[in-house]
C-alpha cells in the first residue's frame, strides 16, 4: 500500500512543548497542602537491623510523620512477581524473592529503604532522615557471581539454602554431536559488567488520596501506568476505578521504569491514605544509583564448534546472570541473552545453561537491550576469533552463516522472553550487511586507508557487526480512536511515553487512515482514565503492538464513517473517499460531509441509536501478536586508538537498520542515535563499581561516565525494509536496536586497530586502564 | 540531596564580606561559583552554618594587566578568562587551560578564585598557577598579605588561607622571552577531571640551552606536584628526545605520587604521566624555539 503520511519525516508534534518547558513532568505537579517524602536508605549492602529510633526525627518542626515497616502493619507486603518463569520449560528452578516496601529485619542491598519521613518540604524531610538513629549489624556481602555459589558463601535470602535464584537449560539439536564432527572448537570466557540506565529524569511520584471522593490520583514517572493502577488498587483494597495513574511526559525510561512496584510505589500510596494529604517524592540522582534497577552483569563460558569452512556447527554456553538482591522481573533478561546468542545465524545445535544468582546489589531488570547486547557480543566475538583461527575474512564467515531469506519464518526451537517460540518472522540479512560494508567503505579502508594511516603511525581500525533484535512481543496493547464533533481526532493508548514520539508516529497512522492532518490528532498516552487495558512501553514493542492497535481502531472508525456517510450522502461506501477531514464521493467532490458533522450525527440527542450499533465514531481495538517481529541491523565504525594514552576516538559510524515499515524515519533515526550513545557507554565508559562489601563506589554522574555530546560520533543511518508479515502495518521495533551491537563492533574495530597485539577482548566495558593492562600483558608475553 | 539548613548573606563590598567572615569564622563558607561548594553541600559533605555569597561584589571580577603582571580578580569566571584577550596574550597557559576545565556550563559559573581556594589537586588552575609562579592576594579584616603559589597550596584541598580570609586576586608574572609552555592531560571525557596531567614551562638561553624548566602535575598527589629533579636534568642542556625521555622517566617514576581509584591505577597514571611529560616538553620546546606561532 502506498502511504501518504506513514513513513514520512514528520517533525515531532510534542517538541515545541518539550523544548519550551511547557510539558508536564511529575515534578511539575504541585498540589495545595502537599507533603514531601524522604527515605532513610541503608548504608550497608548486607546488614541486620538491630534497632531503629525515630523519636528524635519526629520532633523536628515541619515533620508530619516518620514510619518504619512496623508502622505499615498489614499493609506491608512484598511487591508482586512481575513475570513468572516460563511455564513451558521443564526442570526449571525459580526462587521468587521480591522487594519490600520498607525493610523489616535485614537489608539486602545498599540503598534499600528502612524508613520514610514525611514533612512540609523536602529539605526538612532530609534533615529529619539524618536524625533517625539506626543500629546495624553488618554482614559479609555477596558480590561475586561465582563465589556466591560456593557452599560457604553468606546468603542473601537466608530461607534459601544457596544464592541460586534460577536455573534452566534450553537446547536445540545435539551440541555433543556437532562437537564430534567439528574441525575447530573455540572456548572463551566472557565477563560483561553492570551499568545504569541513567535516564535524564529520575523516578518520581505524586500521590493524592481524596477522602471525600474516595479516589486516589497518582502521577508516576513509569513506563507502565495501567499495571501500576491495577496493582495499587489491589494493594490498597480499592476498585480500579478508584485509582487513576497518569504517566505524564517522562524524561527517559530505558527499562527500569517498568520495574513494577518499586518500594516507593508501595509506600507512598499507603502514606497518602494515612495522611489524607498529597505526598510527593522525586528521586534524586544519588538515590537513582542505588535504588533504580540496573543490568548487564553476566559471566559466560562459551564454546563454538565450526567446520573448516567456517560454518557454525553448534554453540554451547553456560551463563551466570546476576539478578541483584531480588528477582521480581523473572528471567526476561537472561532469556533474551539465550535467544540472541545465535545472532543472525543459522545454528543447528545449541545448548544454553542459565544460572541466575542473588547478590547484595541493586535489583536487575531489563535496561535498553535487555540481555540482547550480551548475546550479540558473544556470538559476534566468537565469530571474530574463529575467523582468525581459520584464516577467514570476518565478512565471509558471517555471510556463510546468515539465516537465508527463504528460511523464514525461522524457528529456533527454544523459547524467548515472552515464553513463545523463538521464531524469526522475516528477514533479508545479506543485502543489508553488504550495504553497510559498502557505506562504511570497508574495502577501501582495508586496502588503502589503513595502510596509509599506519605508515603515519596512526592506529585506526574498522569493525562491522550484524545483529538481530526480537521486538514487538505480546501480550497485547489497545487503542481508542474517536472523532470529536469538531472533526478533530482524540486517541489514546495505554503505553506510556518516555521520548518515543508516540504523539507523532501514532498520530501519523490515524491521519493516514482517516484522511486528516497529523496536527488534527491528539494522542494521549499513559493515562488510565483514557483507556482501561494495557501493559506498557518495553521490549521495543510500541510501534508494533500499540501501533497496530491504533491502526486497527482507526480502520474501525473509518468503517463507521463510511457506513454513516454512505447513508447521508446516499452513495455506496466504495465510492467514498476520506480526505482533508471530509468524506466525499470520489467523482462528485461537492457531494461531501465533514467528519465533525458525521460525529454529531452519530451521537444524536433525540431519536434512537439503531439496535446493534453504537453511538459515536469511536472504536477501541487490541492487538496481540502470536510471536514477535525480528528486526535486523548492522553497525560499522572506524575508530582510532592512541596506544600510549589508550584514548579512543570514533571517526566514522554507519548503521543499516531494517525495522520493517517505518512510521517515521526521523523517529527511527533518533532511536538509533540514542541507542548508540548507550552502546558506546557500555563499550568504554559506563561501569558501576561495586566493592567487596557491595558498596557502589561511583554513585554520581561525576564518576559514572555517560557519553555526552562531545563523545558522540556523527551517525549515518541507512534504512532497509523487510516488512513484518504478521502485523498489518509491517512494523518491527527499533527502540533498543541502537544499543545492541555497539560493544561487539567496537571491540572488533579496536582489535583491528591494534593487530600487532592480537587482542581477544571478552569483556565490557573496556576502560582505558583495562586496555592498558591488556596491552601490558601482551607486551610482557612478546 | 538537599543541603542542611544555613544562613545566607550576600555582601555588596569586600569589607562587608570580610566583616562577615570575621564574625562567623569557622562556621562560614564563601560562595563563589558554587560549582564545587553547592554539590558538597547537597551531598551534606559540608554543612556550613553560614554562607557568604560574594557574587554581588563587582570589584572582585576584574581582569587587569601591565608589563609586571596579569591580575585576575577572584570572581573572574572561567568563561570570562577563556574569552579575554589580555589573558590570552599575557598568560597563554592560563588561556589554554580553560577549555579543559569541566563543561561550558560549569565554566560560566565557576571562578578562578573558587577553583584555587578549593585547591583540588586535579584542577588545572592549581598546577598552572604553580608552574607560572603566581602570587595570591589574600585579605581579612586585619589586612592583606600576598602568598606565592609554592606556599599557597599546603595539602589536599588545603591552602594557606584561614577561615577569616578571602582570596581577592591572583597575580601572574609574564614568562621571560624564549619561553615555551604546554599543558597535556588525559581525561576520560574532555570535560572530566583529568586522570593525570602536566604543565610544562621551558625557557631557553640564546644558545637554545635550557635556562629554566618547570614541570607540575595534576592528579598526581595531594596537591600540585612539582618535579624539580626531572627539571634539573634539563637545566643547562640542549633539549633532545633522549633528554626529554629521561626527564619523563624521572618525574613519572620518582617524583609524582599518584593514587589509585576507580578510574585509574597509580601504575597507569605513572605511565600516562610519562607519555604526557614527553609530549608536553616537546611542545614547550617547539614553542620556546618559536617553531610554533606563539598565539
Ligand atoms: C562536573 C564538574 C566537573 C569539573 N571539572 C573540572 C575540571 O576538569 N577541572 C577543574 O579545574 N575544575 C573542575 N570542576 C570544578 C570547577 O572548576 C569549579 O568551578 C571550581 O573548582 C570552583 O569554583 P567555584 O567558583 O564554583 O567555587 P565554589 O564552589 O563557590 O567554592 C569552592 C570553595 O572555595 C571557597 N572559595 C571560593 N571563593 C573563595 C574566595 N574568593 N576566597 C576564599 N575562599 C573561596 C569556597 O568557600 C569553597 O570552599 C568541575 C566541577 C564540576 C561540577
């Protein structure tokens, strides 16, 4: 189908408000009589609480209350399990241990909440926090992913007999058989470290219990307003209609804001009901480093069996995944790693054993990429090492192993994060890969530029890495689309918006279907008063799942418009067209009626709505895919390293992106840019340093290094389109894509820049200091 | 991250500020650009009972100069010094150090006097003023004294100032003819505090022999770390690559005393100091020879 508006580079309609400070964020909500909360958080990662004395804190003028777990009485209960383990797998061990609102007896990670102060302002609240006296008995902390499984390790959860949180095995084919026929077997150990999501806006909550109305109003910087509404209602014993949750503009989510029921989200609603006054809490950056979920630490023992020609015969890996102190988010992240460790390749034999461990560290839940960067890193690095061993061109070994276009839908015979079969719906990898190589000028670089630069004493290298991303998983999303009497369109979807441009790209879908301008569509996201059902913004699924629900609802409204207009204009439906906010007979343009007039006719004040019909030009539809839409992409970079200072500069960055049908290329490119910056963080900058007592040593943006504008290369984004066959729009997700292949491409380029060292980098991030150590080791062995 | 309660004063003149500092002594903190003080207060690492804001005293923000010295008021913002043509002409090393300090936003607020009073061993101005043998004009209610850089920085975040003192001006003498300078550093991101850095100043005699050399390191110990022995290796000699390498080894191995932290081990810092010393001395030498335009 030829689109007029979908796929166009429409400028974001939300930007003028955002850029002029006119958009509402949680911290902009200021209510009369509002109180402010501040939390006493544990200094220790692992300690027993001996005694808490809040009496002094309560005497400070302006303090309204100080509460501990004991004060919550029966309202104290741990958070709900967000995602249970996959029911379809056998022999799964899963020990569910969830975060608590206020710690009762033992703190399990630094920053866990022990008490809350409510006061007239945040300053007083923080003064009072300092006056709470606390006696701890510090305990040895569980930090190391492997030592924590040793029999004498201290236990995070003492009711368990080890720190094992989960264990499962997924396999296809017969790896042992593949091994027996292999010409080459490569074994490597990988260690990928932890980072923060570091959204620009931290978390925040304003809660307001109205006693007369018996209604709870909540503003929450969450990715998941509807489940938050449902959960808050059930925790407080309210009906869902008594709770409204609004996720207004949110300054970045990246995954952690979908962790449902952070302690603060359990404590504040309880407080406002106790106090019958609004209460606000805005997370500060230090709290964010301790309390907001994080991701990526995994240890992998990997084996790859190959033929002499470079065909992958099988992959075997043992993964240890750190879930932190609790595991509310189930196995989503490591399941993603399992399903991305075969990359874009046709791998017949696969054995993947997963061990998840509890540690005394901040909880782990998905962060943009969500286990996928680890999988792609492993398979791409292994292919680089294999190519070297087999004396093959790194491009050839990839081309040889790509899933061929005729093999789709390609069933991997394991399950993915959504517990559905890991099926790649569609793809055409080779042309996109070749396009990336061409755009970055691979041949010319290797043949001409690199030798010339080396002669000048410069160490410049190239890395090009393909990747897949499973996107757009279920369960479902919904959308409501309605034509107002003004002829303008109001629409809503349950997913929240944290920068994804939903107000623009979803409006484009509706404008396309109903023949109106994008500006005529007002899109509401993240308000439970506007739509009842939904899950949230995660797993690169907005454009696929919510987008197709929007499309379905708009098409249904279009149908209602045609049916009514056909009657009014006395013209058969198939002779009508929608354009410029009007419905008209295709060949007699003066015979027309506006959408607004039709909307009025559809909602008569007298007379009767015909049986079997509904008033209004409105529809609510849902979309739930059987399995996801798998996107593909390639990232290539040329970087220069100074082997004396270990400083690295990226000279050129090219991406080819195939996310199926694009709703708006500008938005896709923005997603890639942001993703690449996070990916570069994972390569070289971002590492959370926990010491052996579980203390985070760099809980500030001065010491936790995020790439800023000055570190960002120019990024060229090239689009390919292999439409998703299983949704009407043909869309695939792209929200996380940008972050996924960056470390694999970076390390390939770095090794290529330093051939004399023959590096085999199996870790992320790689700080300059760490690179220095690796080079020193090679020097010593020379 | 909210500060503990404090009393706030905004004096309009230096005498008024000095009287407040005299009255409150140890309880008071001077607020200049606030780029170091305010974060520390928000983290509650410092909890002054009284804050004396000196942002409303225009006479502290002047830049003056003659052939004897460049005089920078304590409240001159980094950004103002960066753009000032007099600074660029008479103290090019100061000019060059400015863009290495934090981000533009921070330089718009942060002040010369604040940076020097804070005496962070990672601060560019601390090593640059040491290398340039600057003098620090300090006032309190009982009078004024001038302290040379070599005596001003006395330890980690410590200066020769007492709680009642106010730094009012920094005087930077010009370099003799046939001098070259360089500031080299390695930072994780350009706007971060450097992992290690070095300011080098070289003066040549008419026969191109080294008449005077100074090497001062940042992030290499508890304050600005000078390397007099390395400098002595150069003294009276023609500068050659071998000599430079020897001086770099001397400084990096024997004279600096860097610590380890999450960003770099002491060993890596010594390695970097060695590399940077070579590069800095080469550049300073070229400039002293006039090989590069002195801008
Ligand atoms: C993210 C970040 C990165 C930074 N990176 C760098 C960097 O790379 N290099 C660098 O050099 N600096 C860096 N800084 C520090 C910055 O340059 C600060 O501006 C500077 O150190 C302090 O200057 P200020 O005017 O803000 O002083 P303030 O913060 O106001 O004061 C600092 C201290 O000096 C005292 N003080 C201030 N003025 C006087 C005075 N006239 N007399 C007596 N005492 C006084 C104050 O009481 C306080 O104790 C960085 C800061 C930040 C926040």
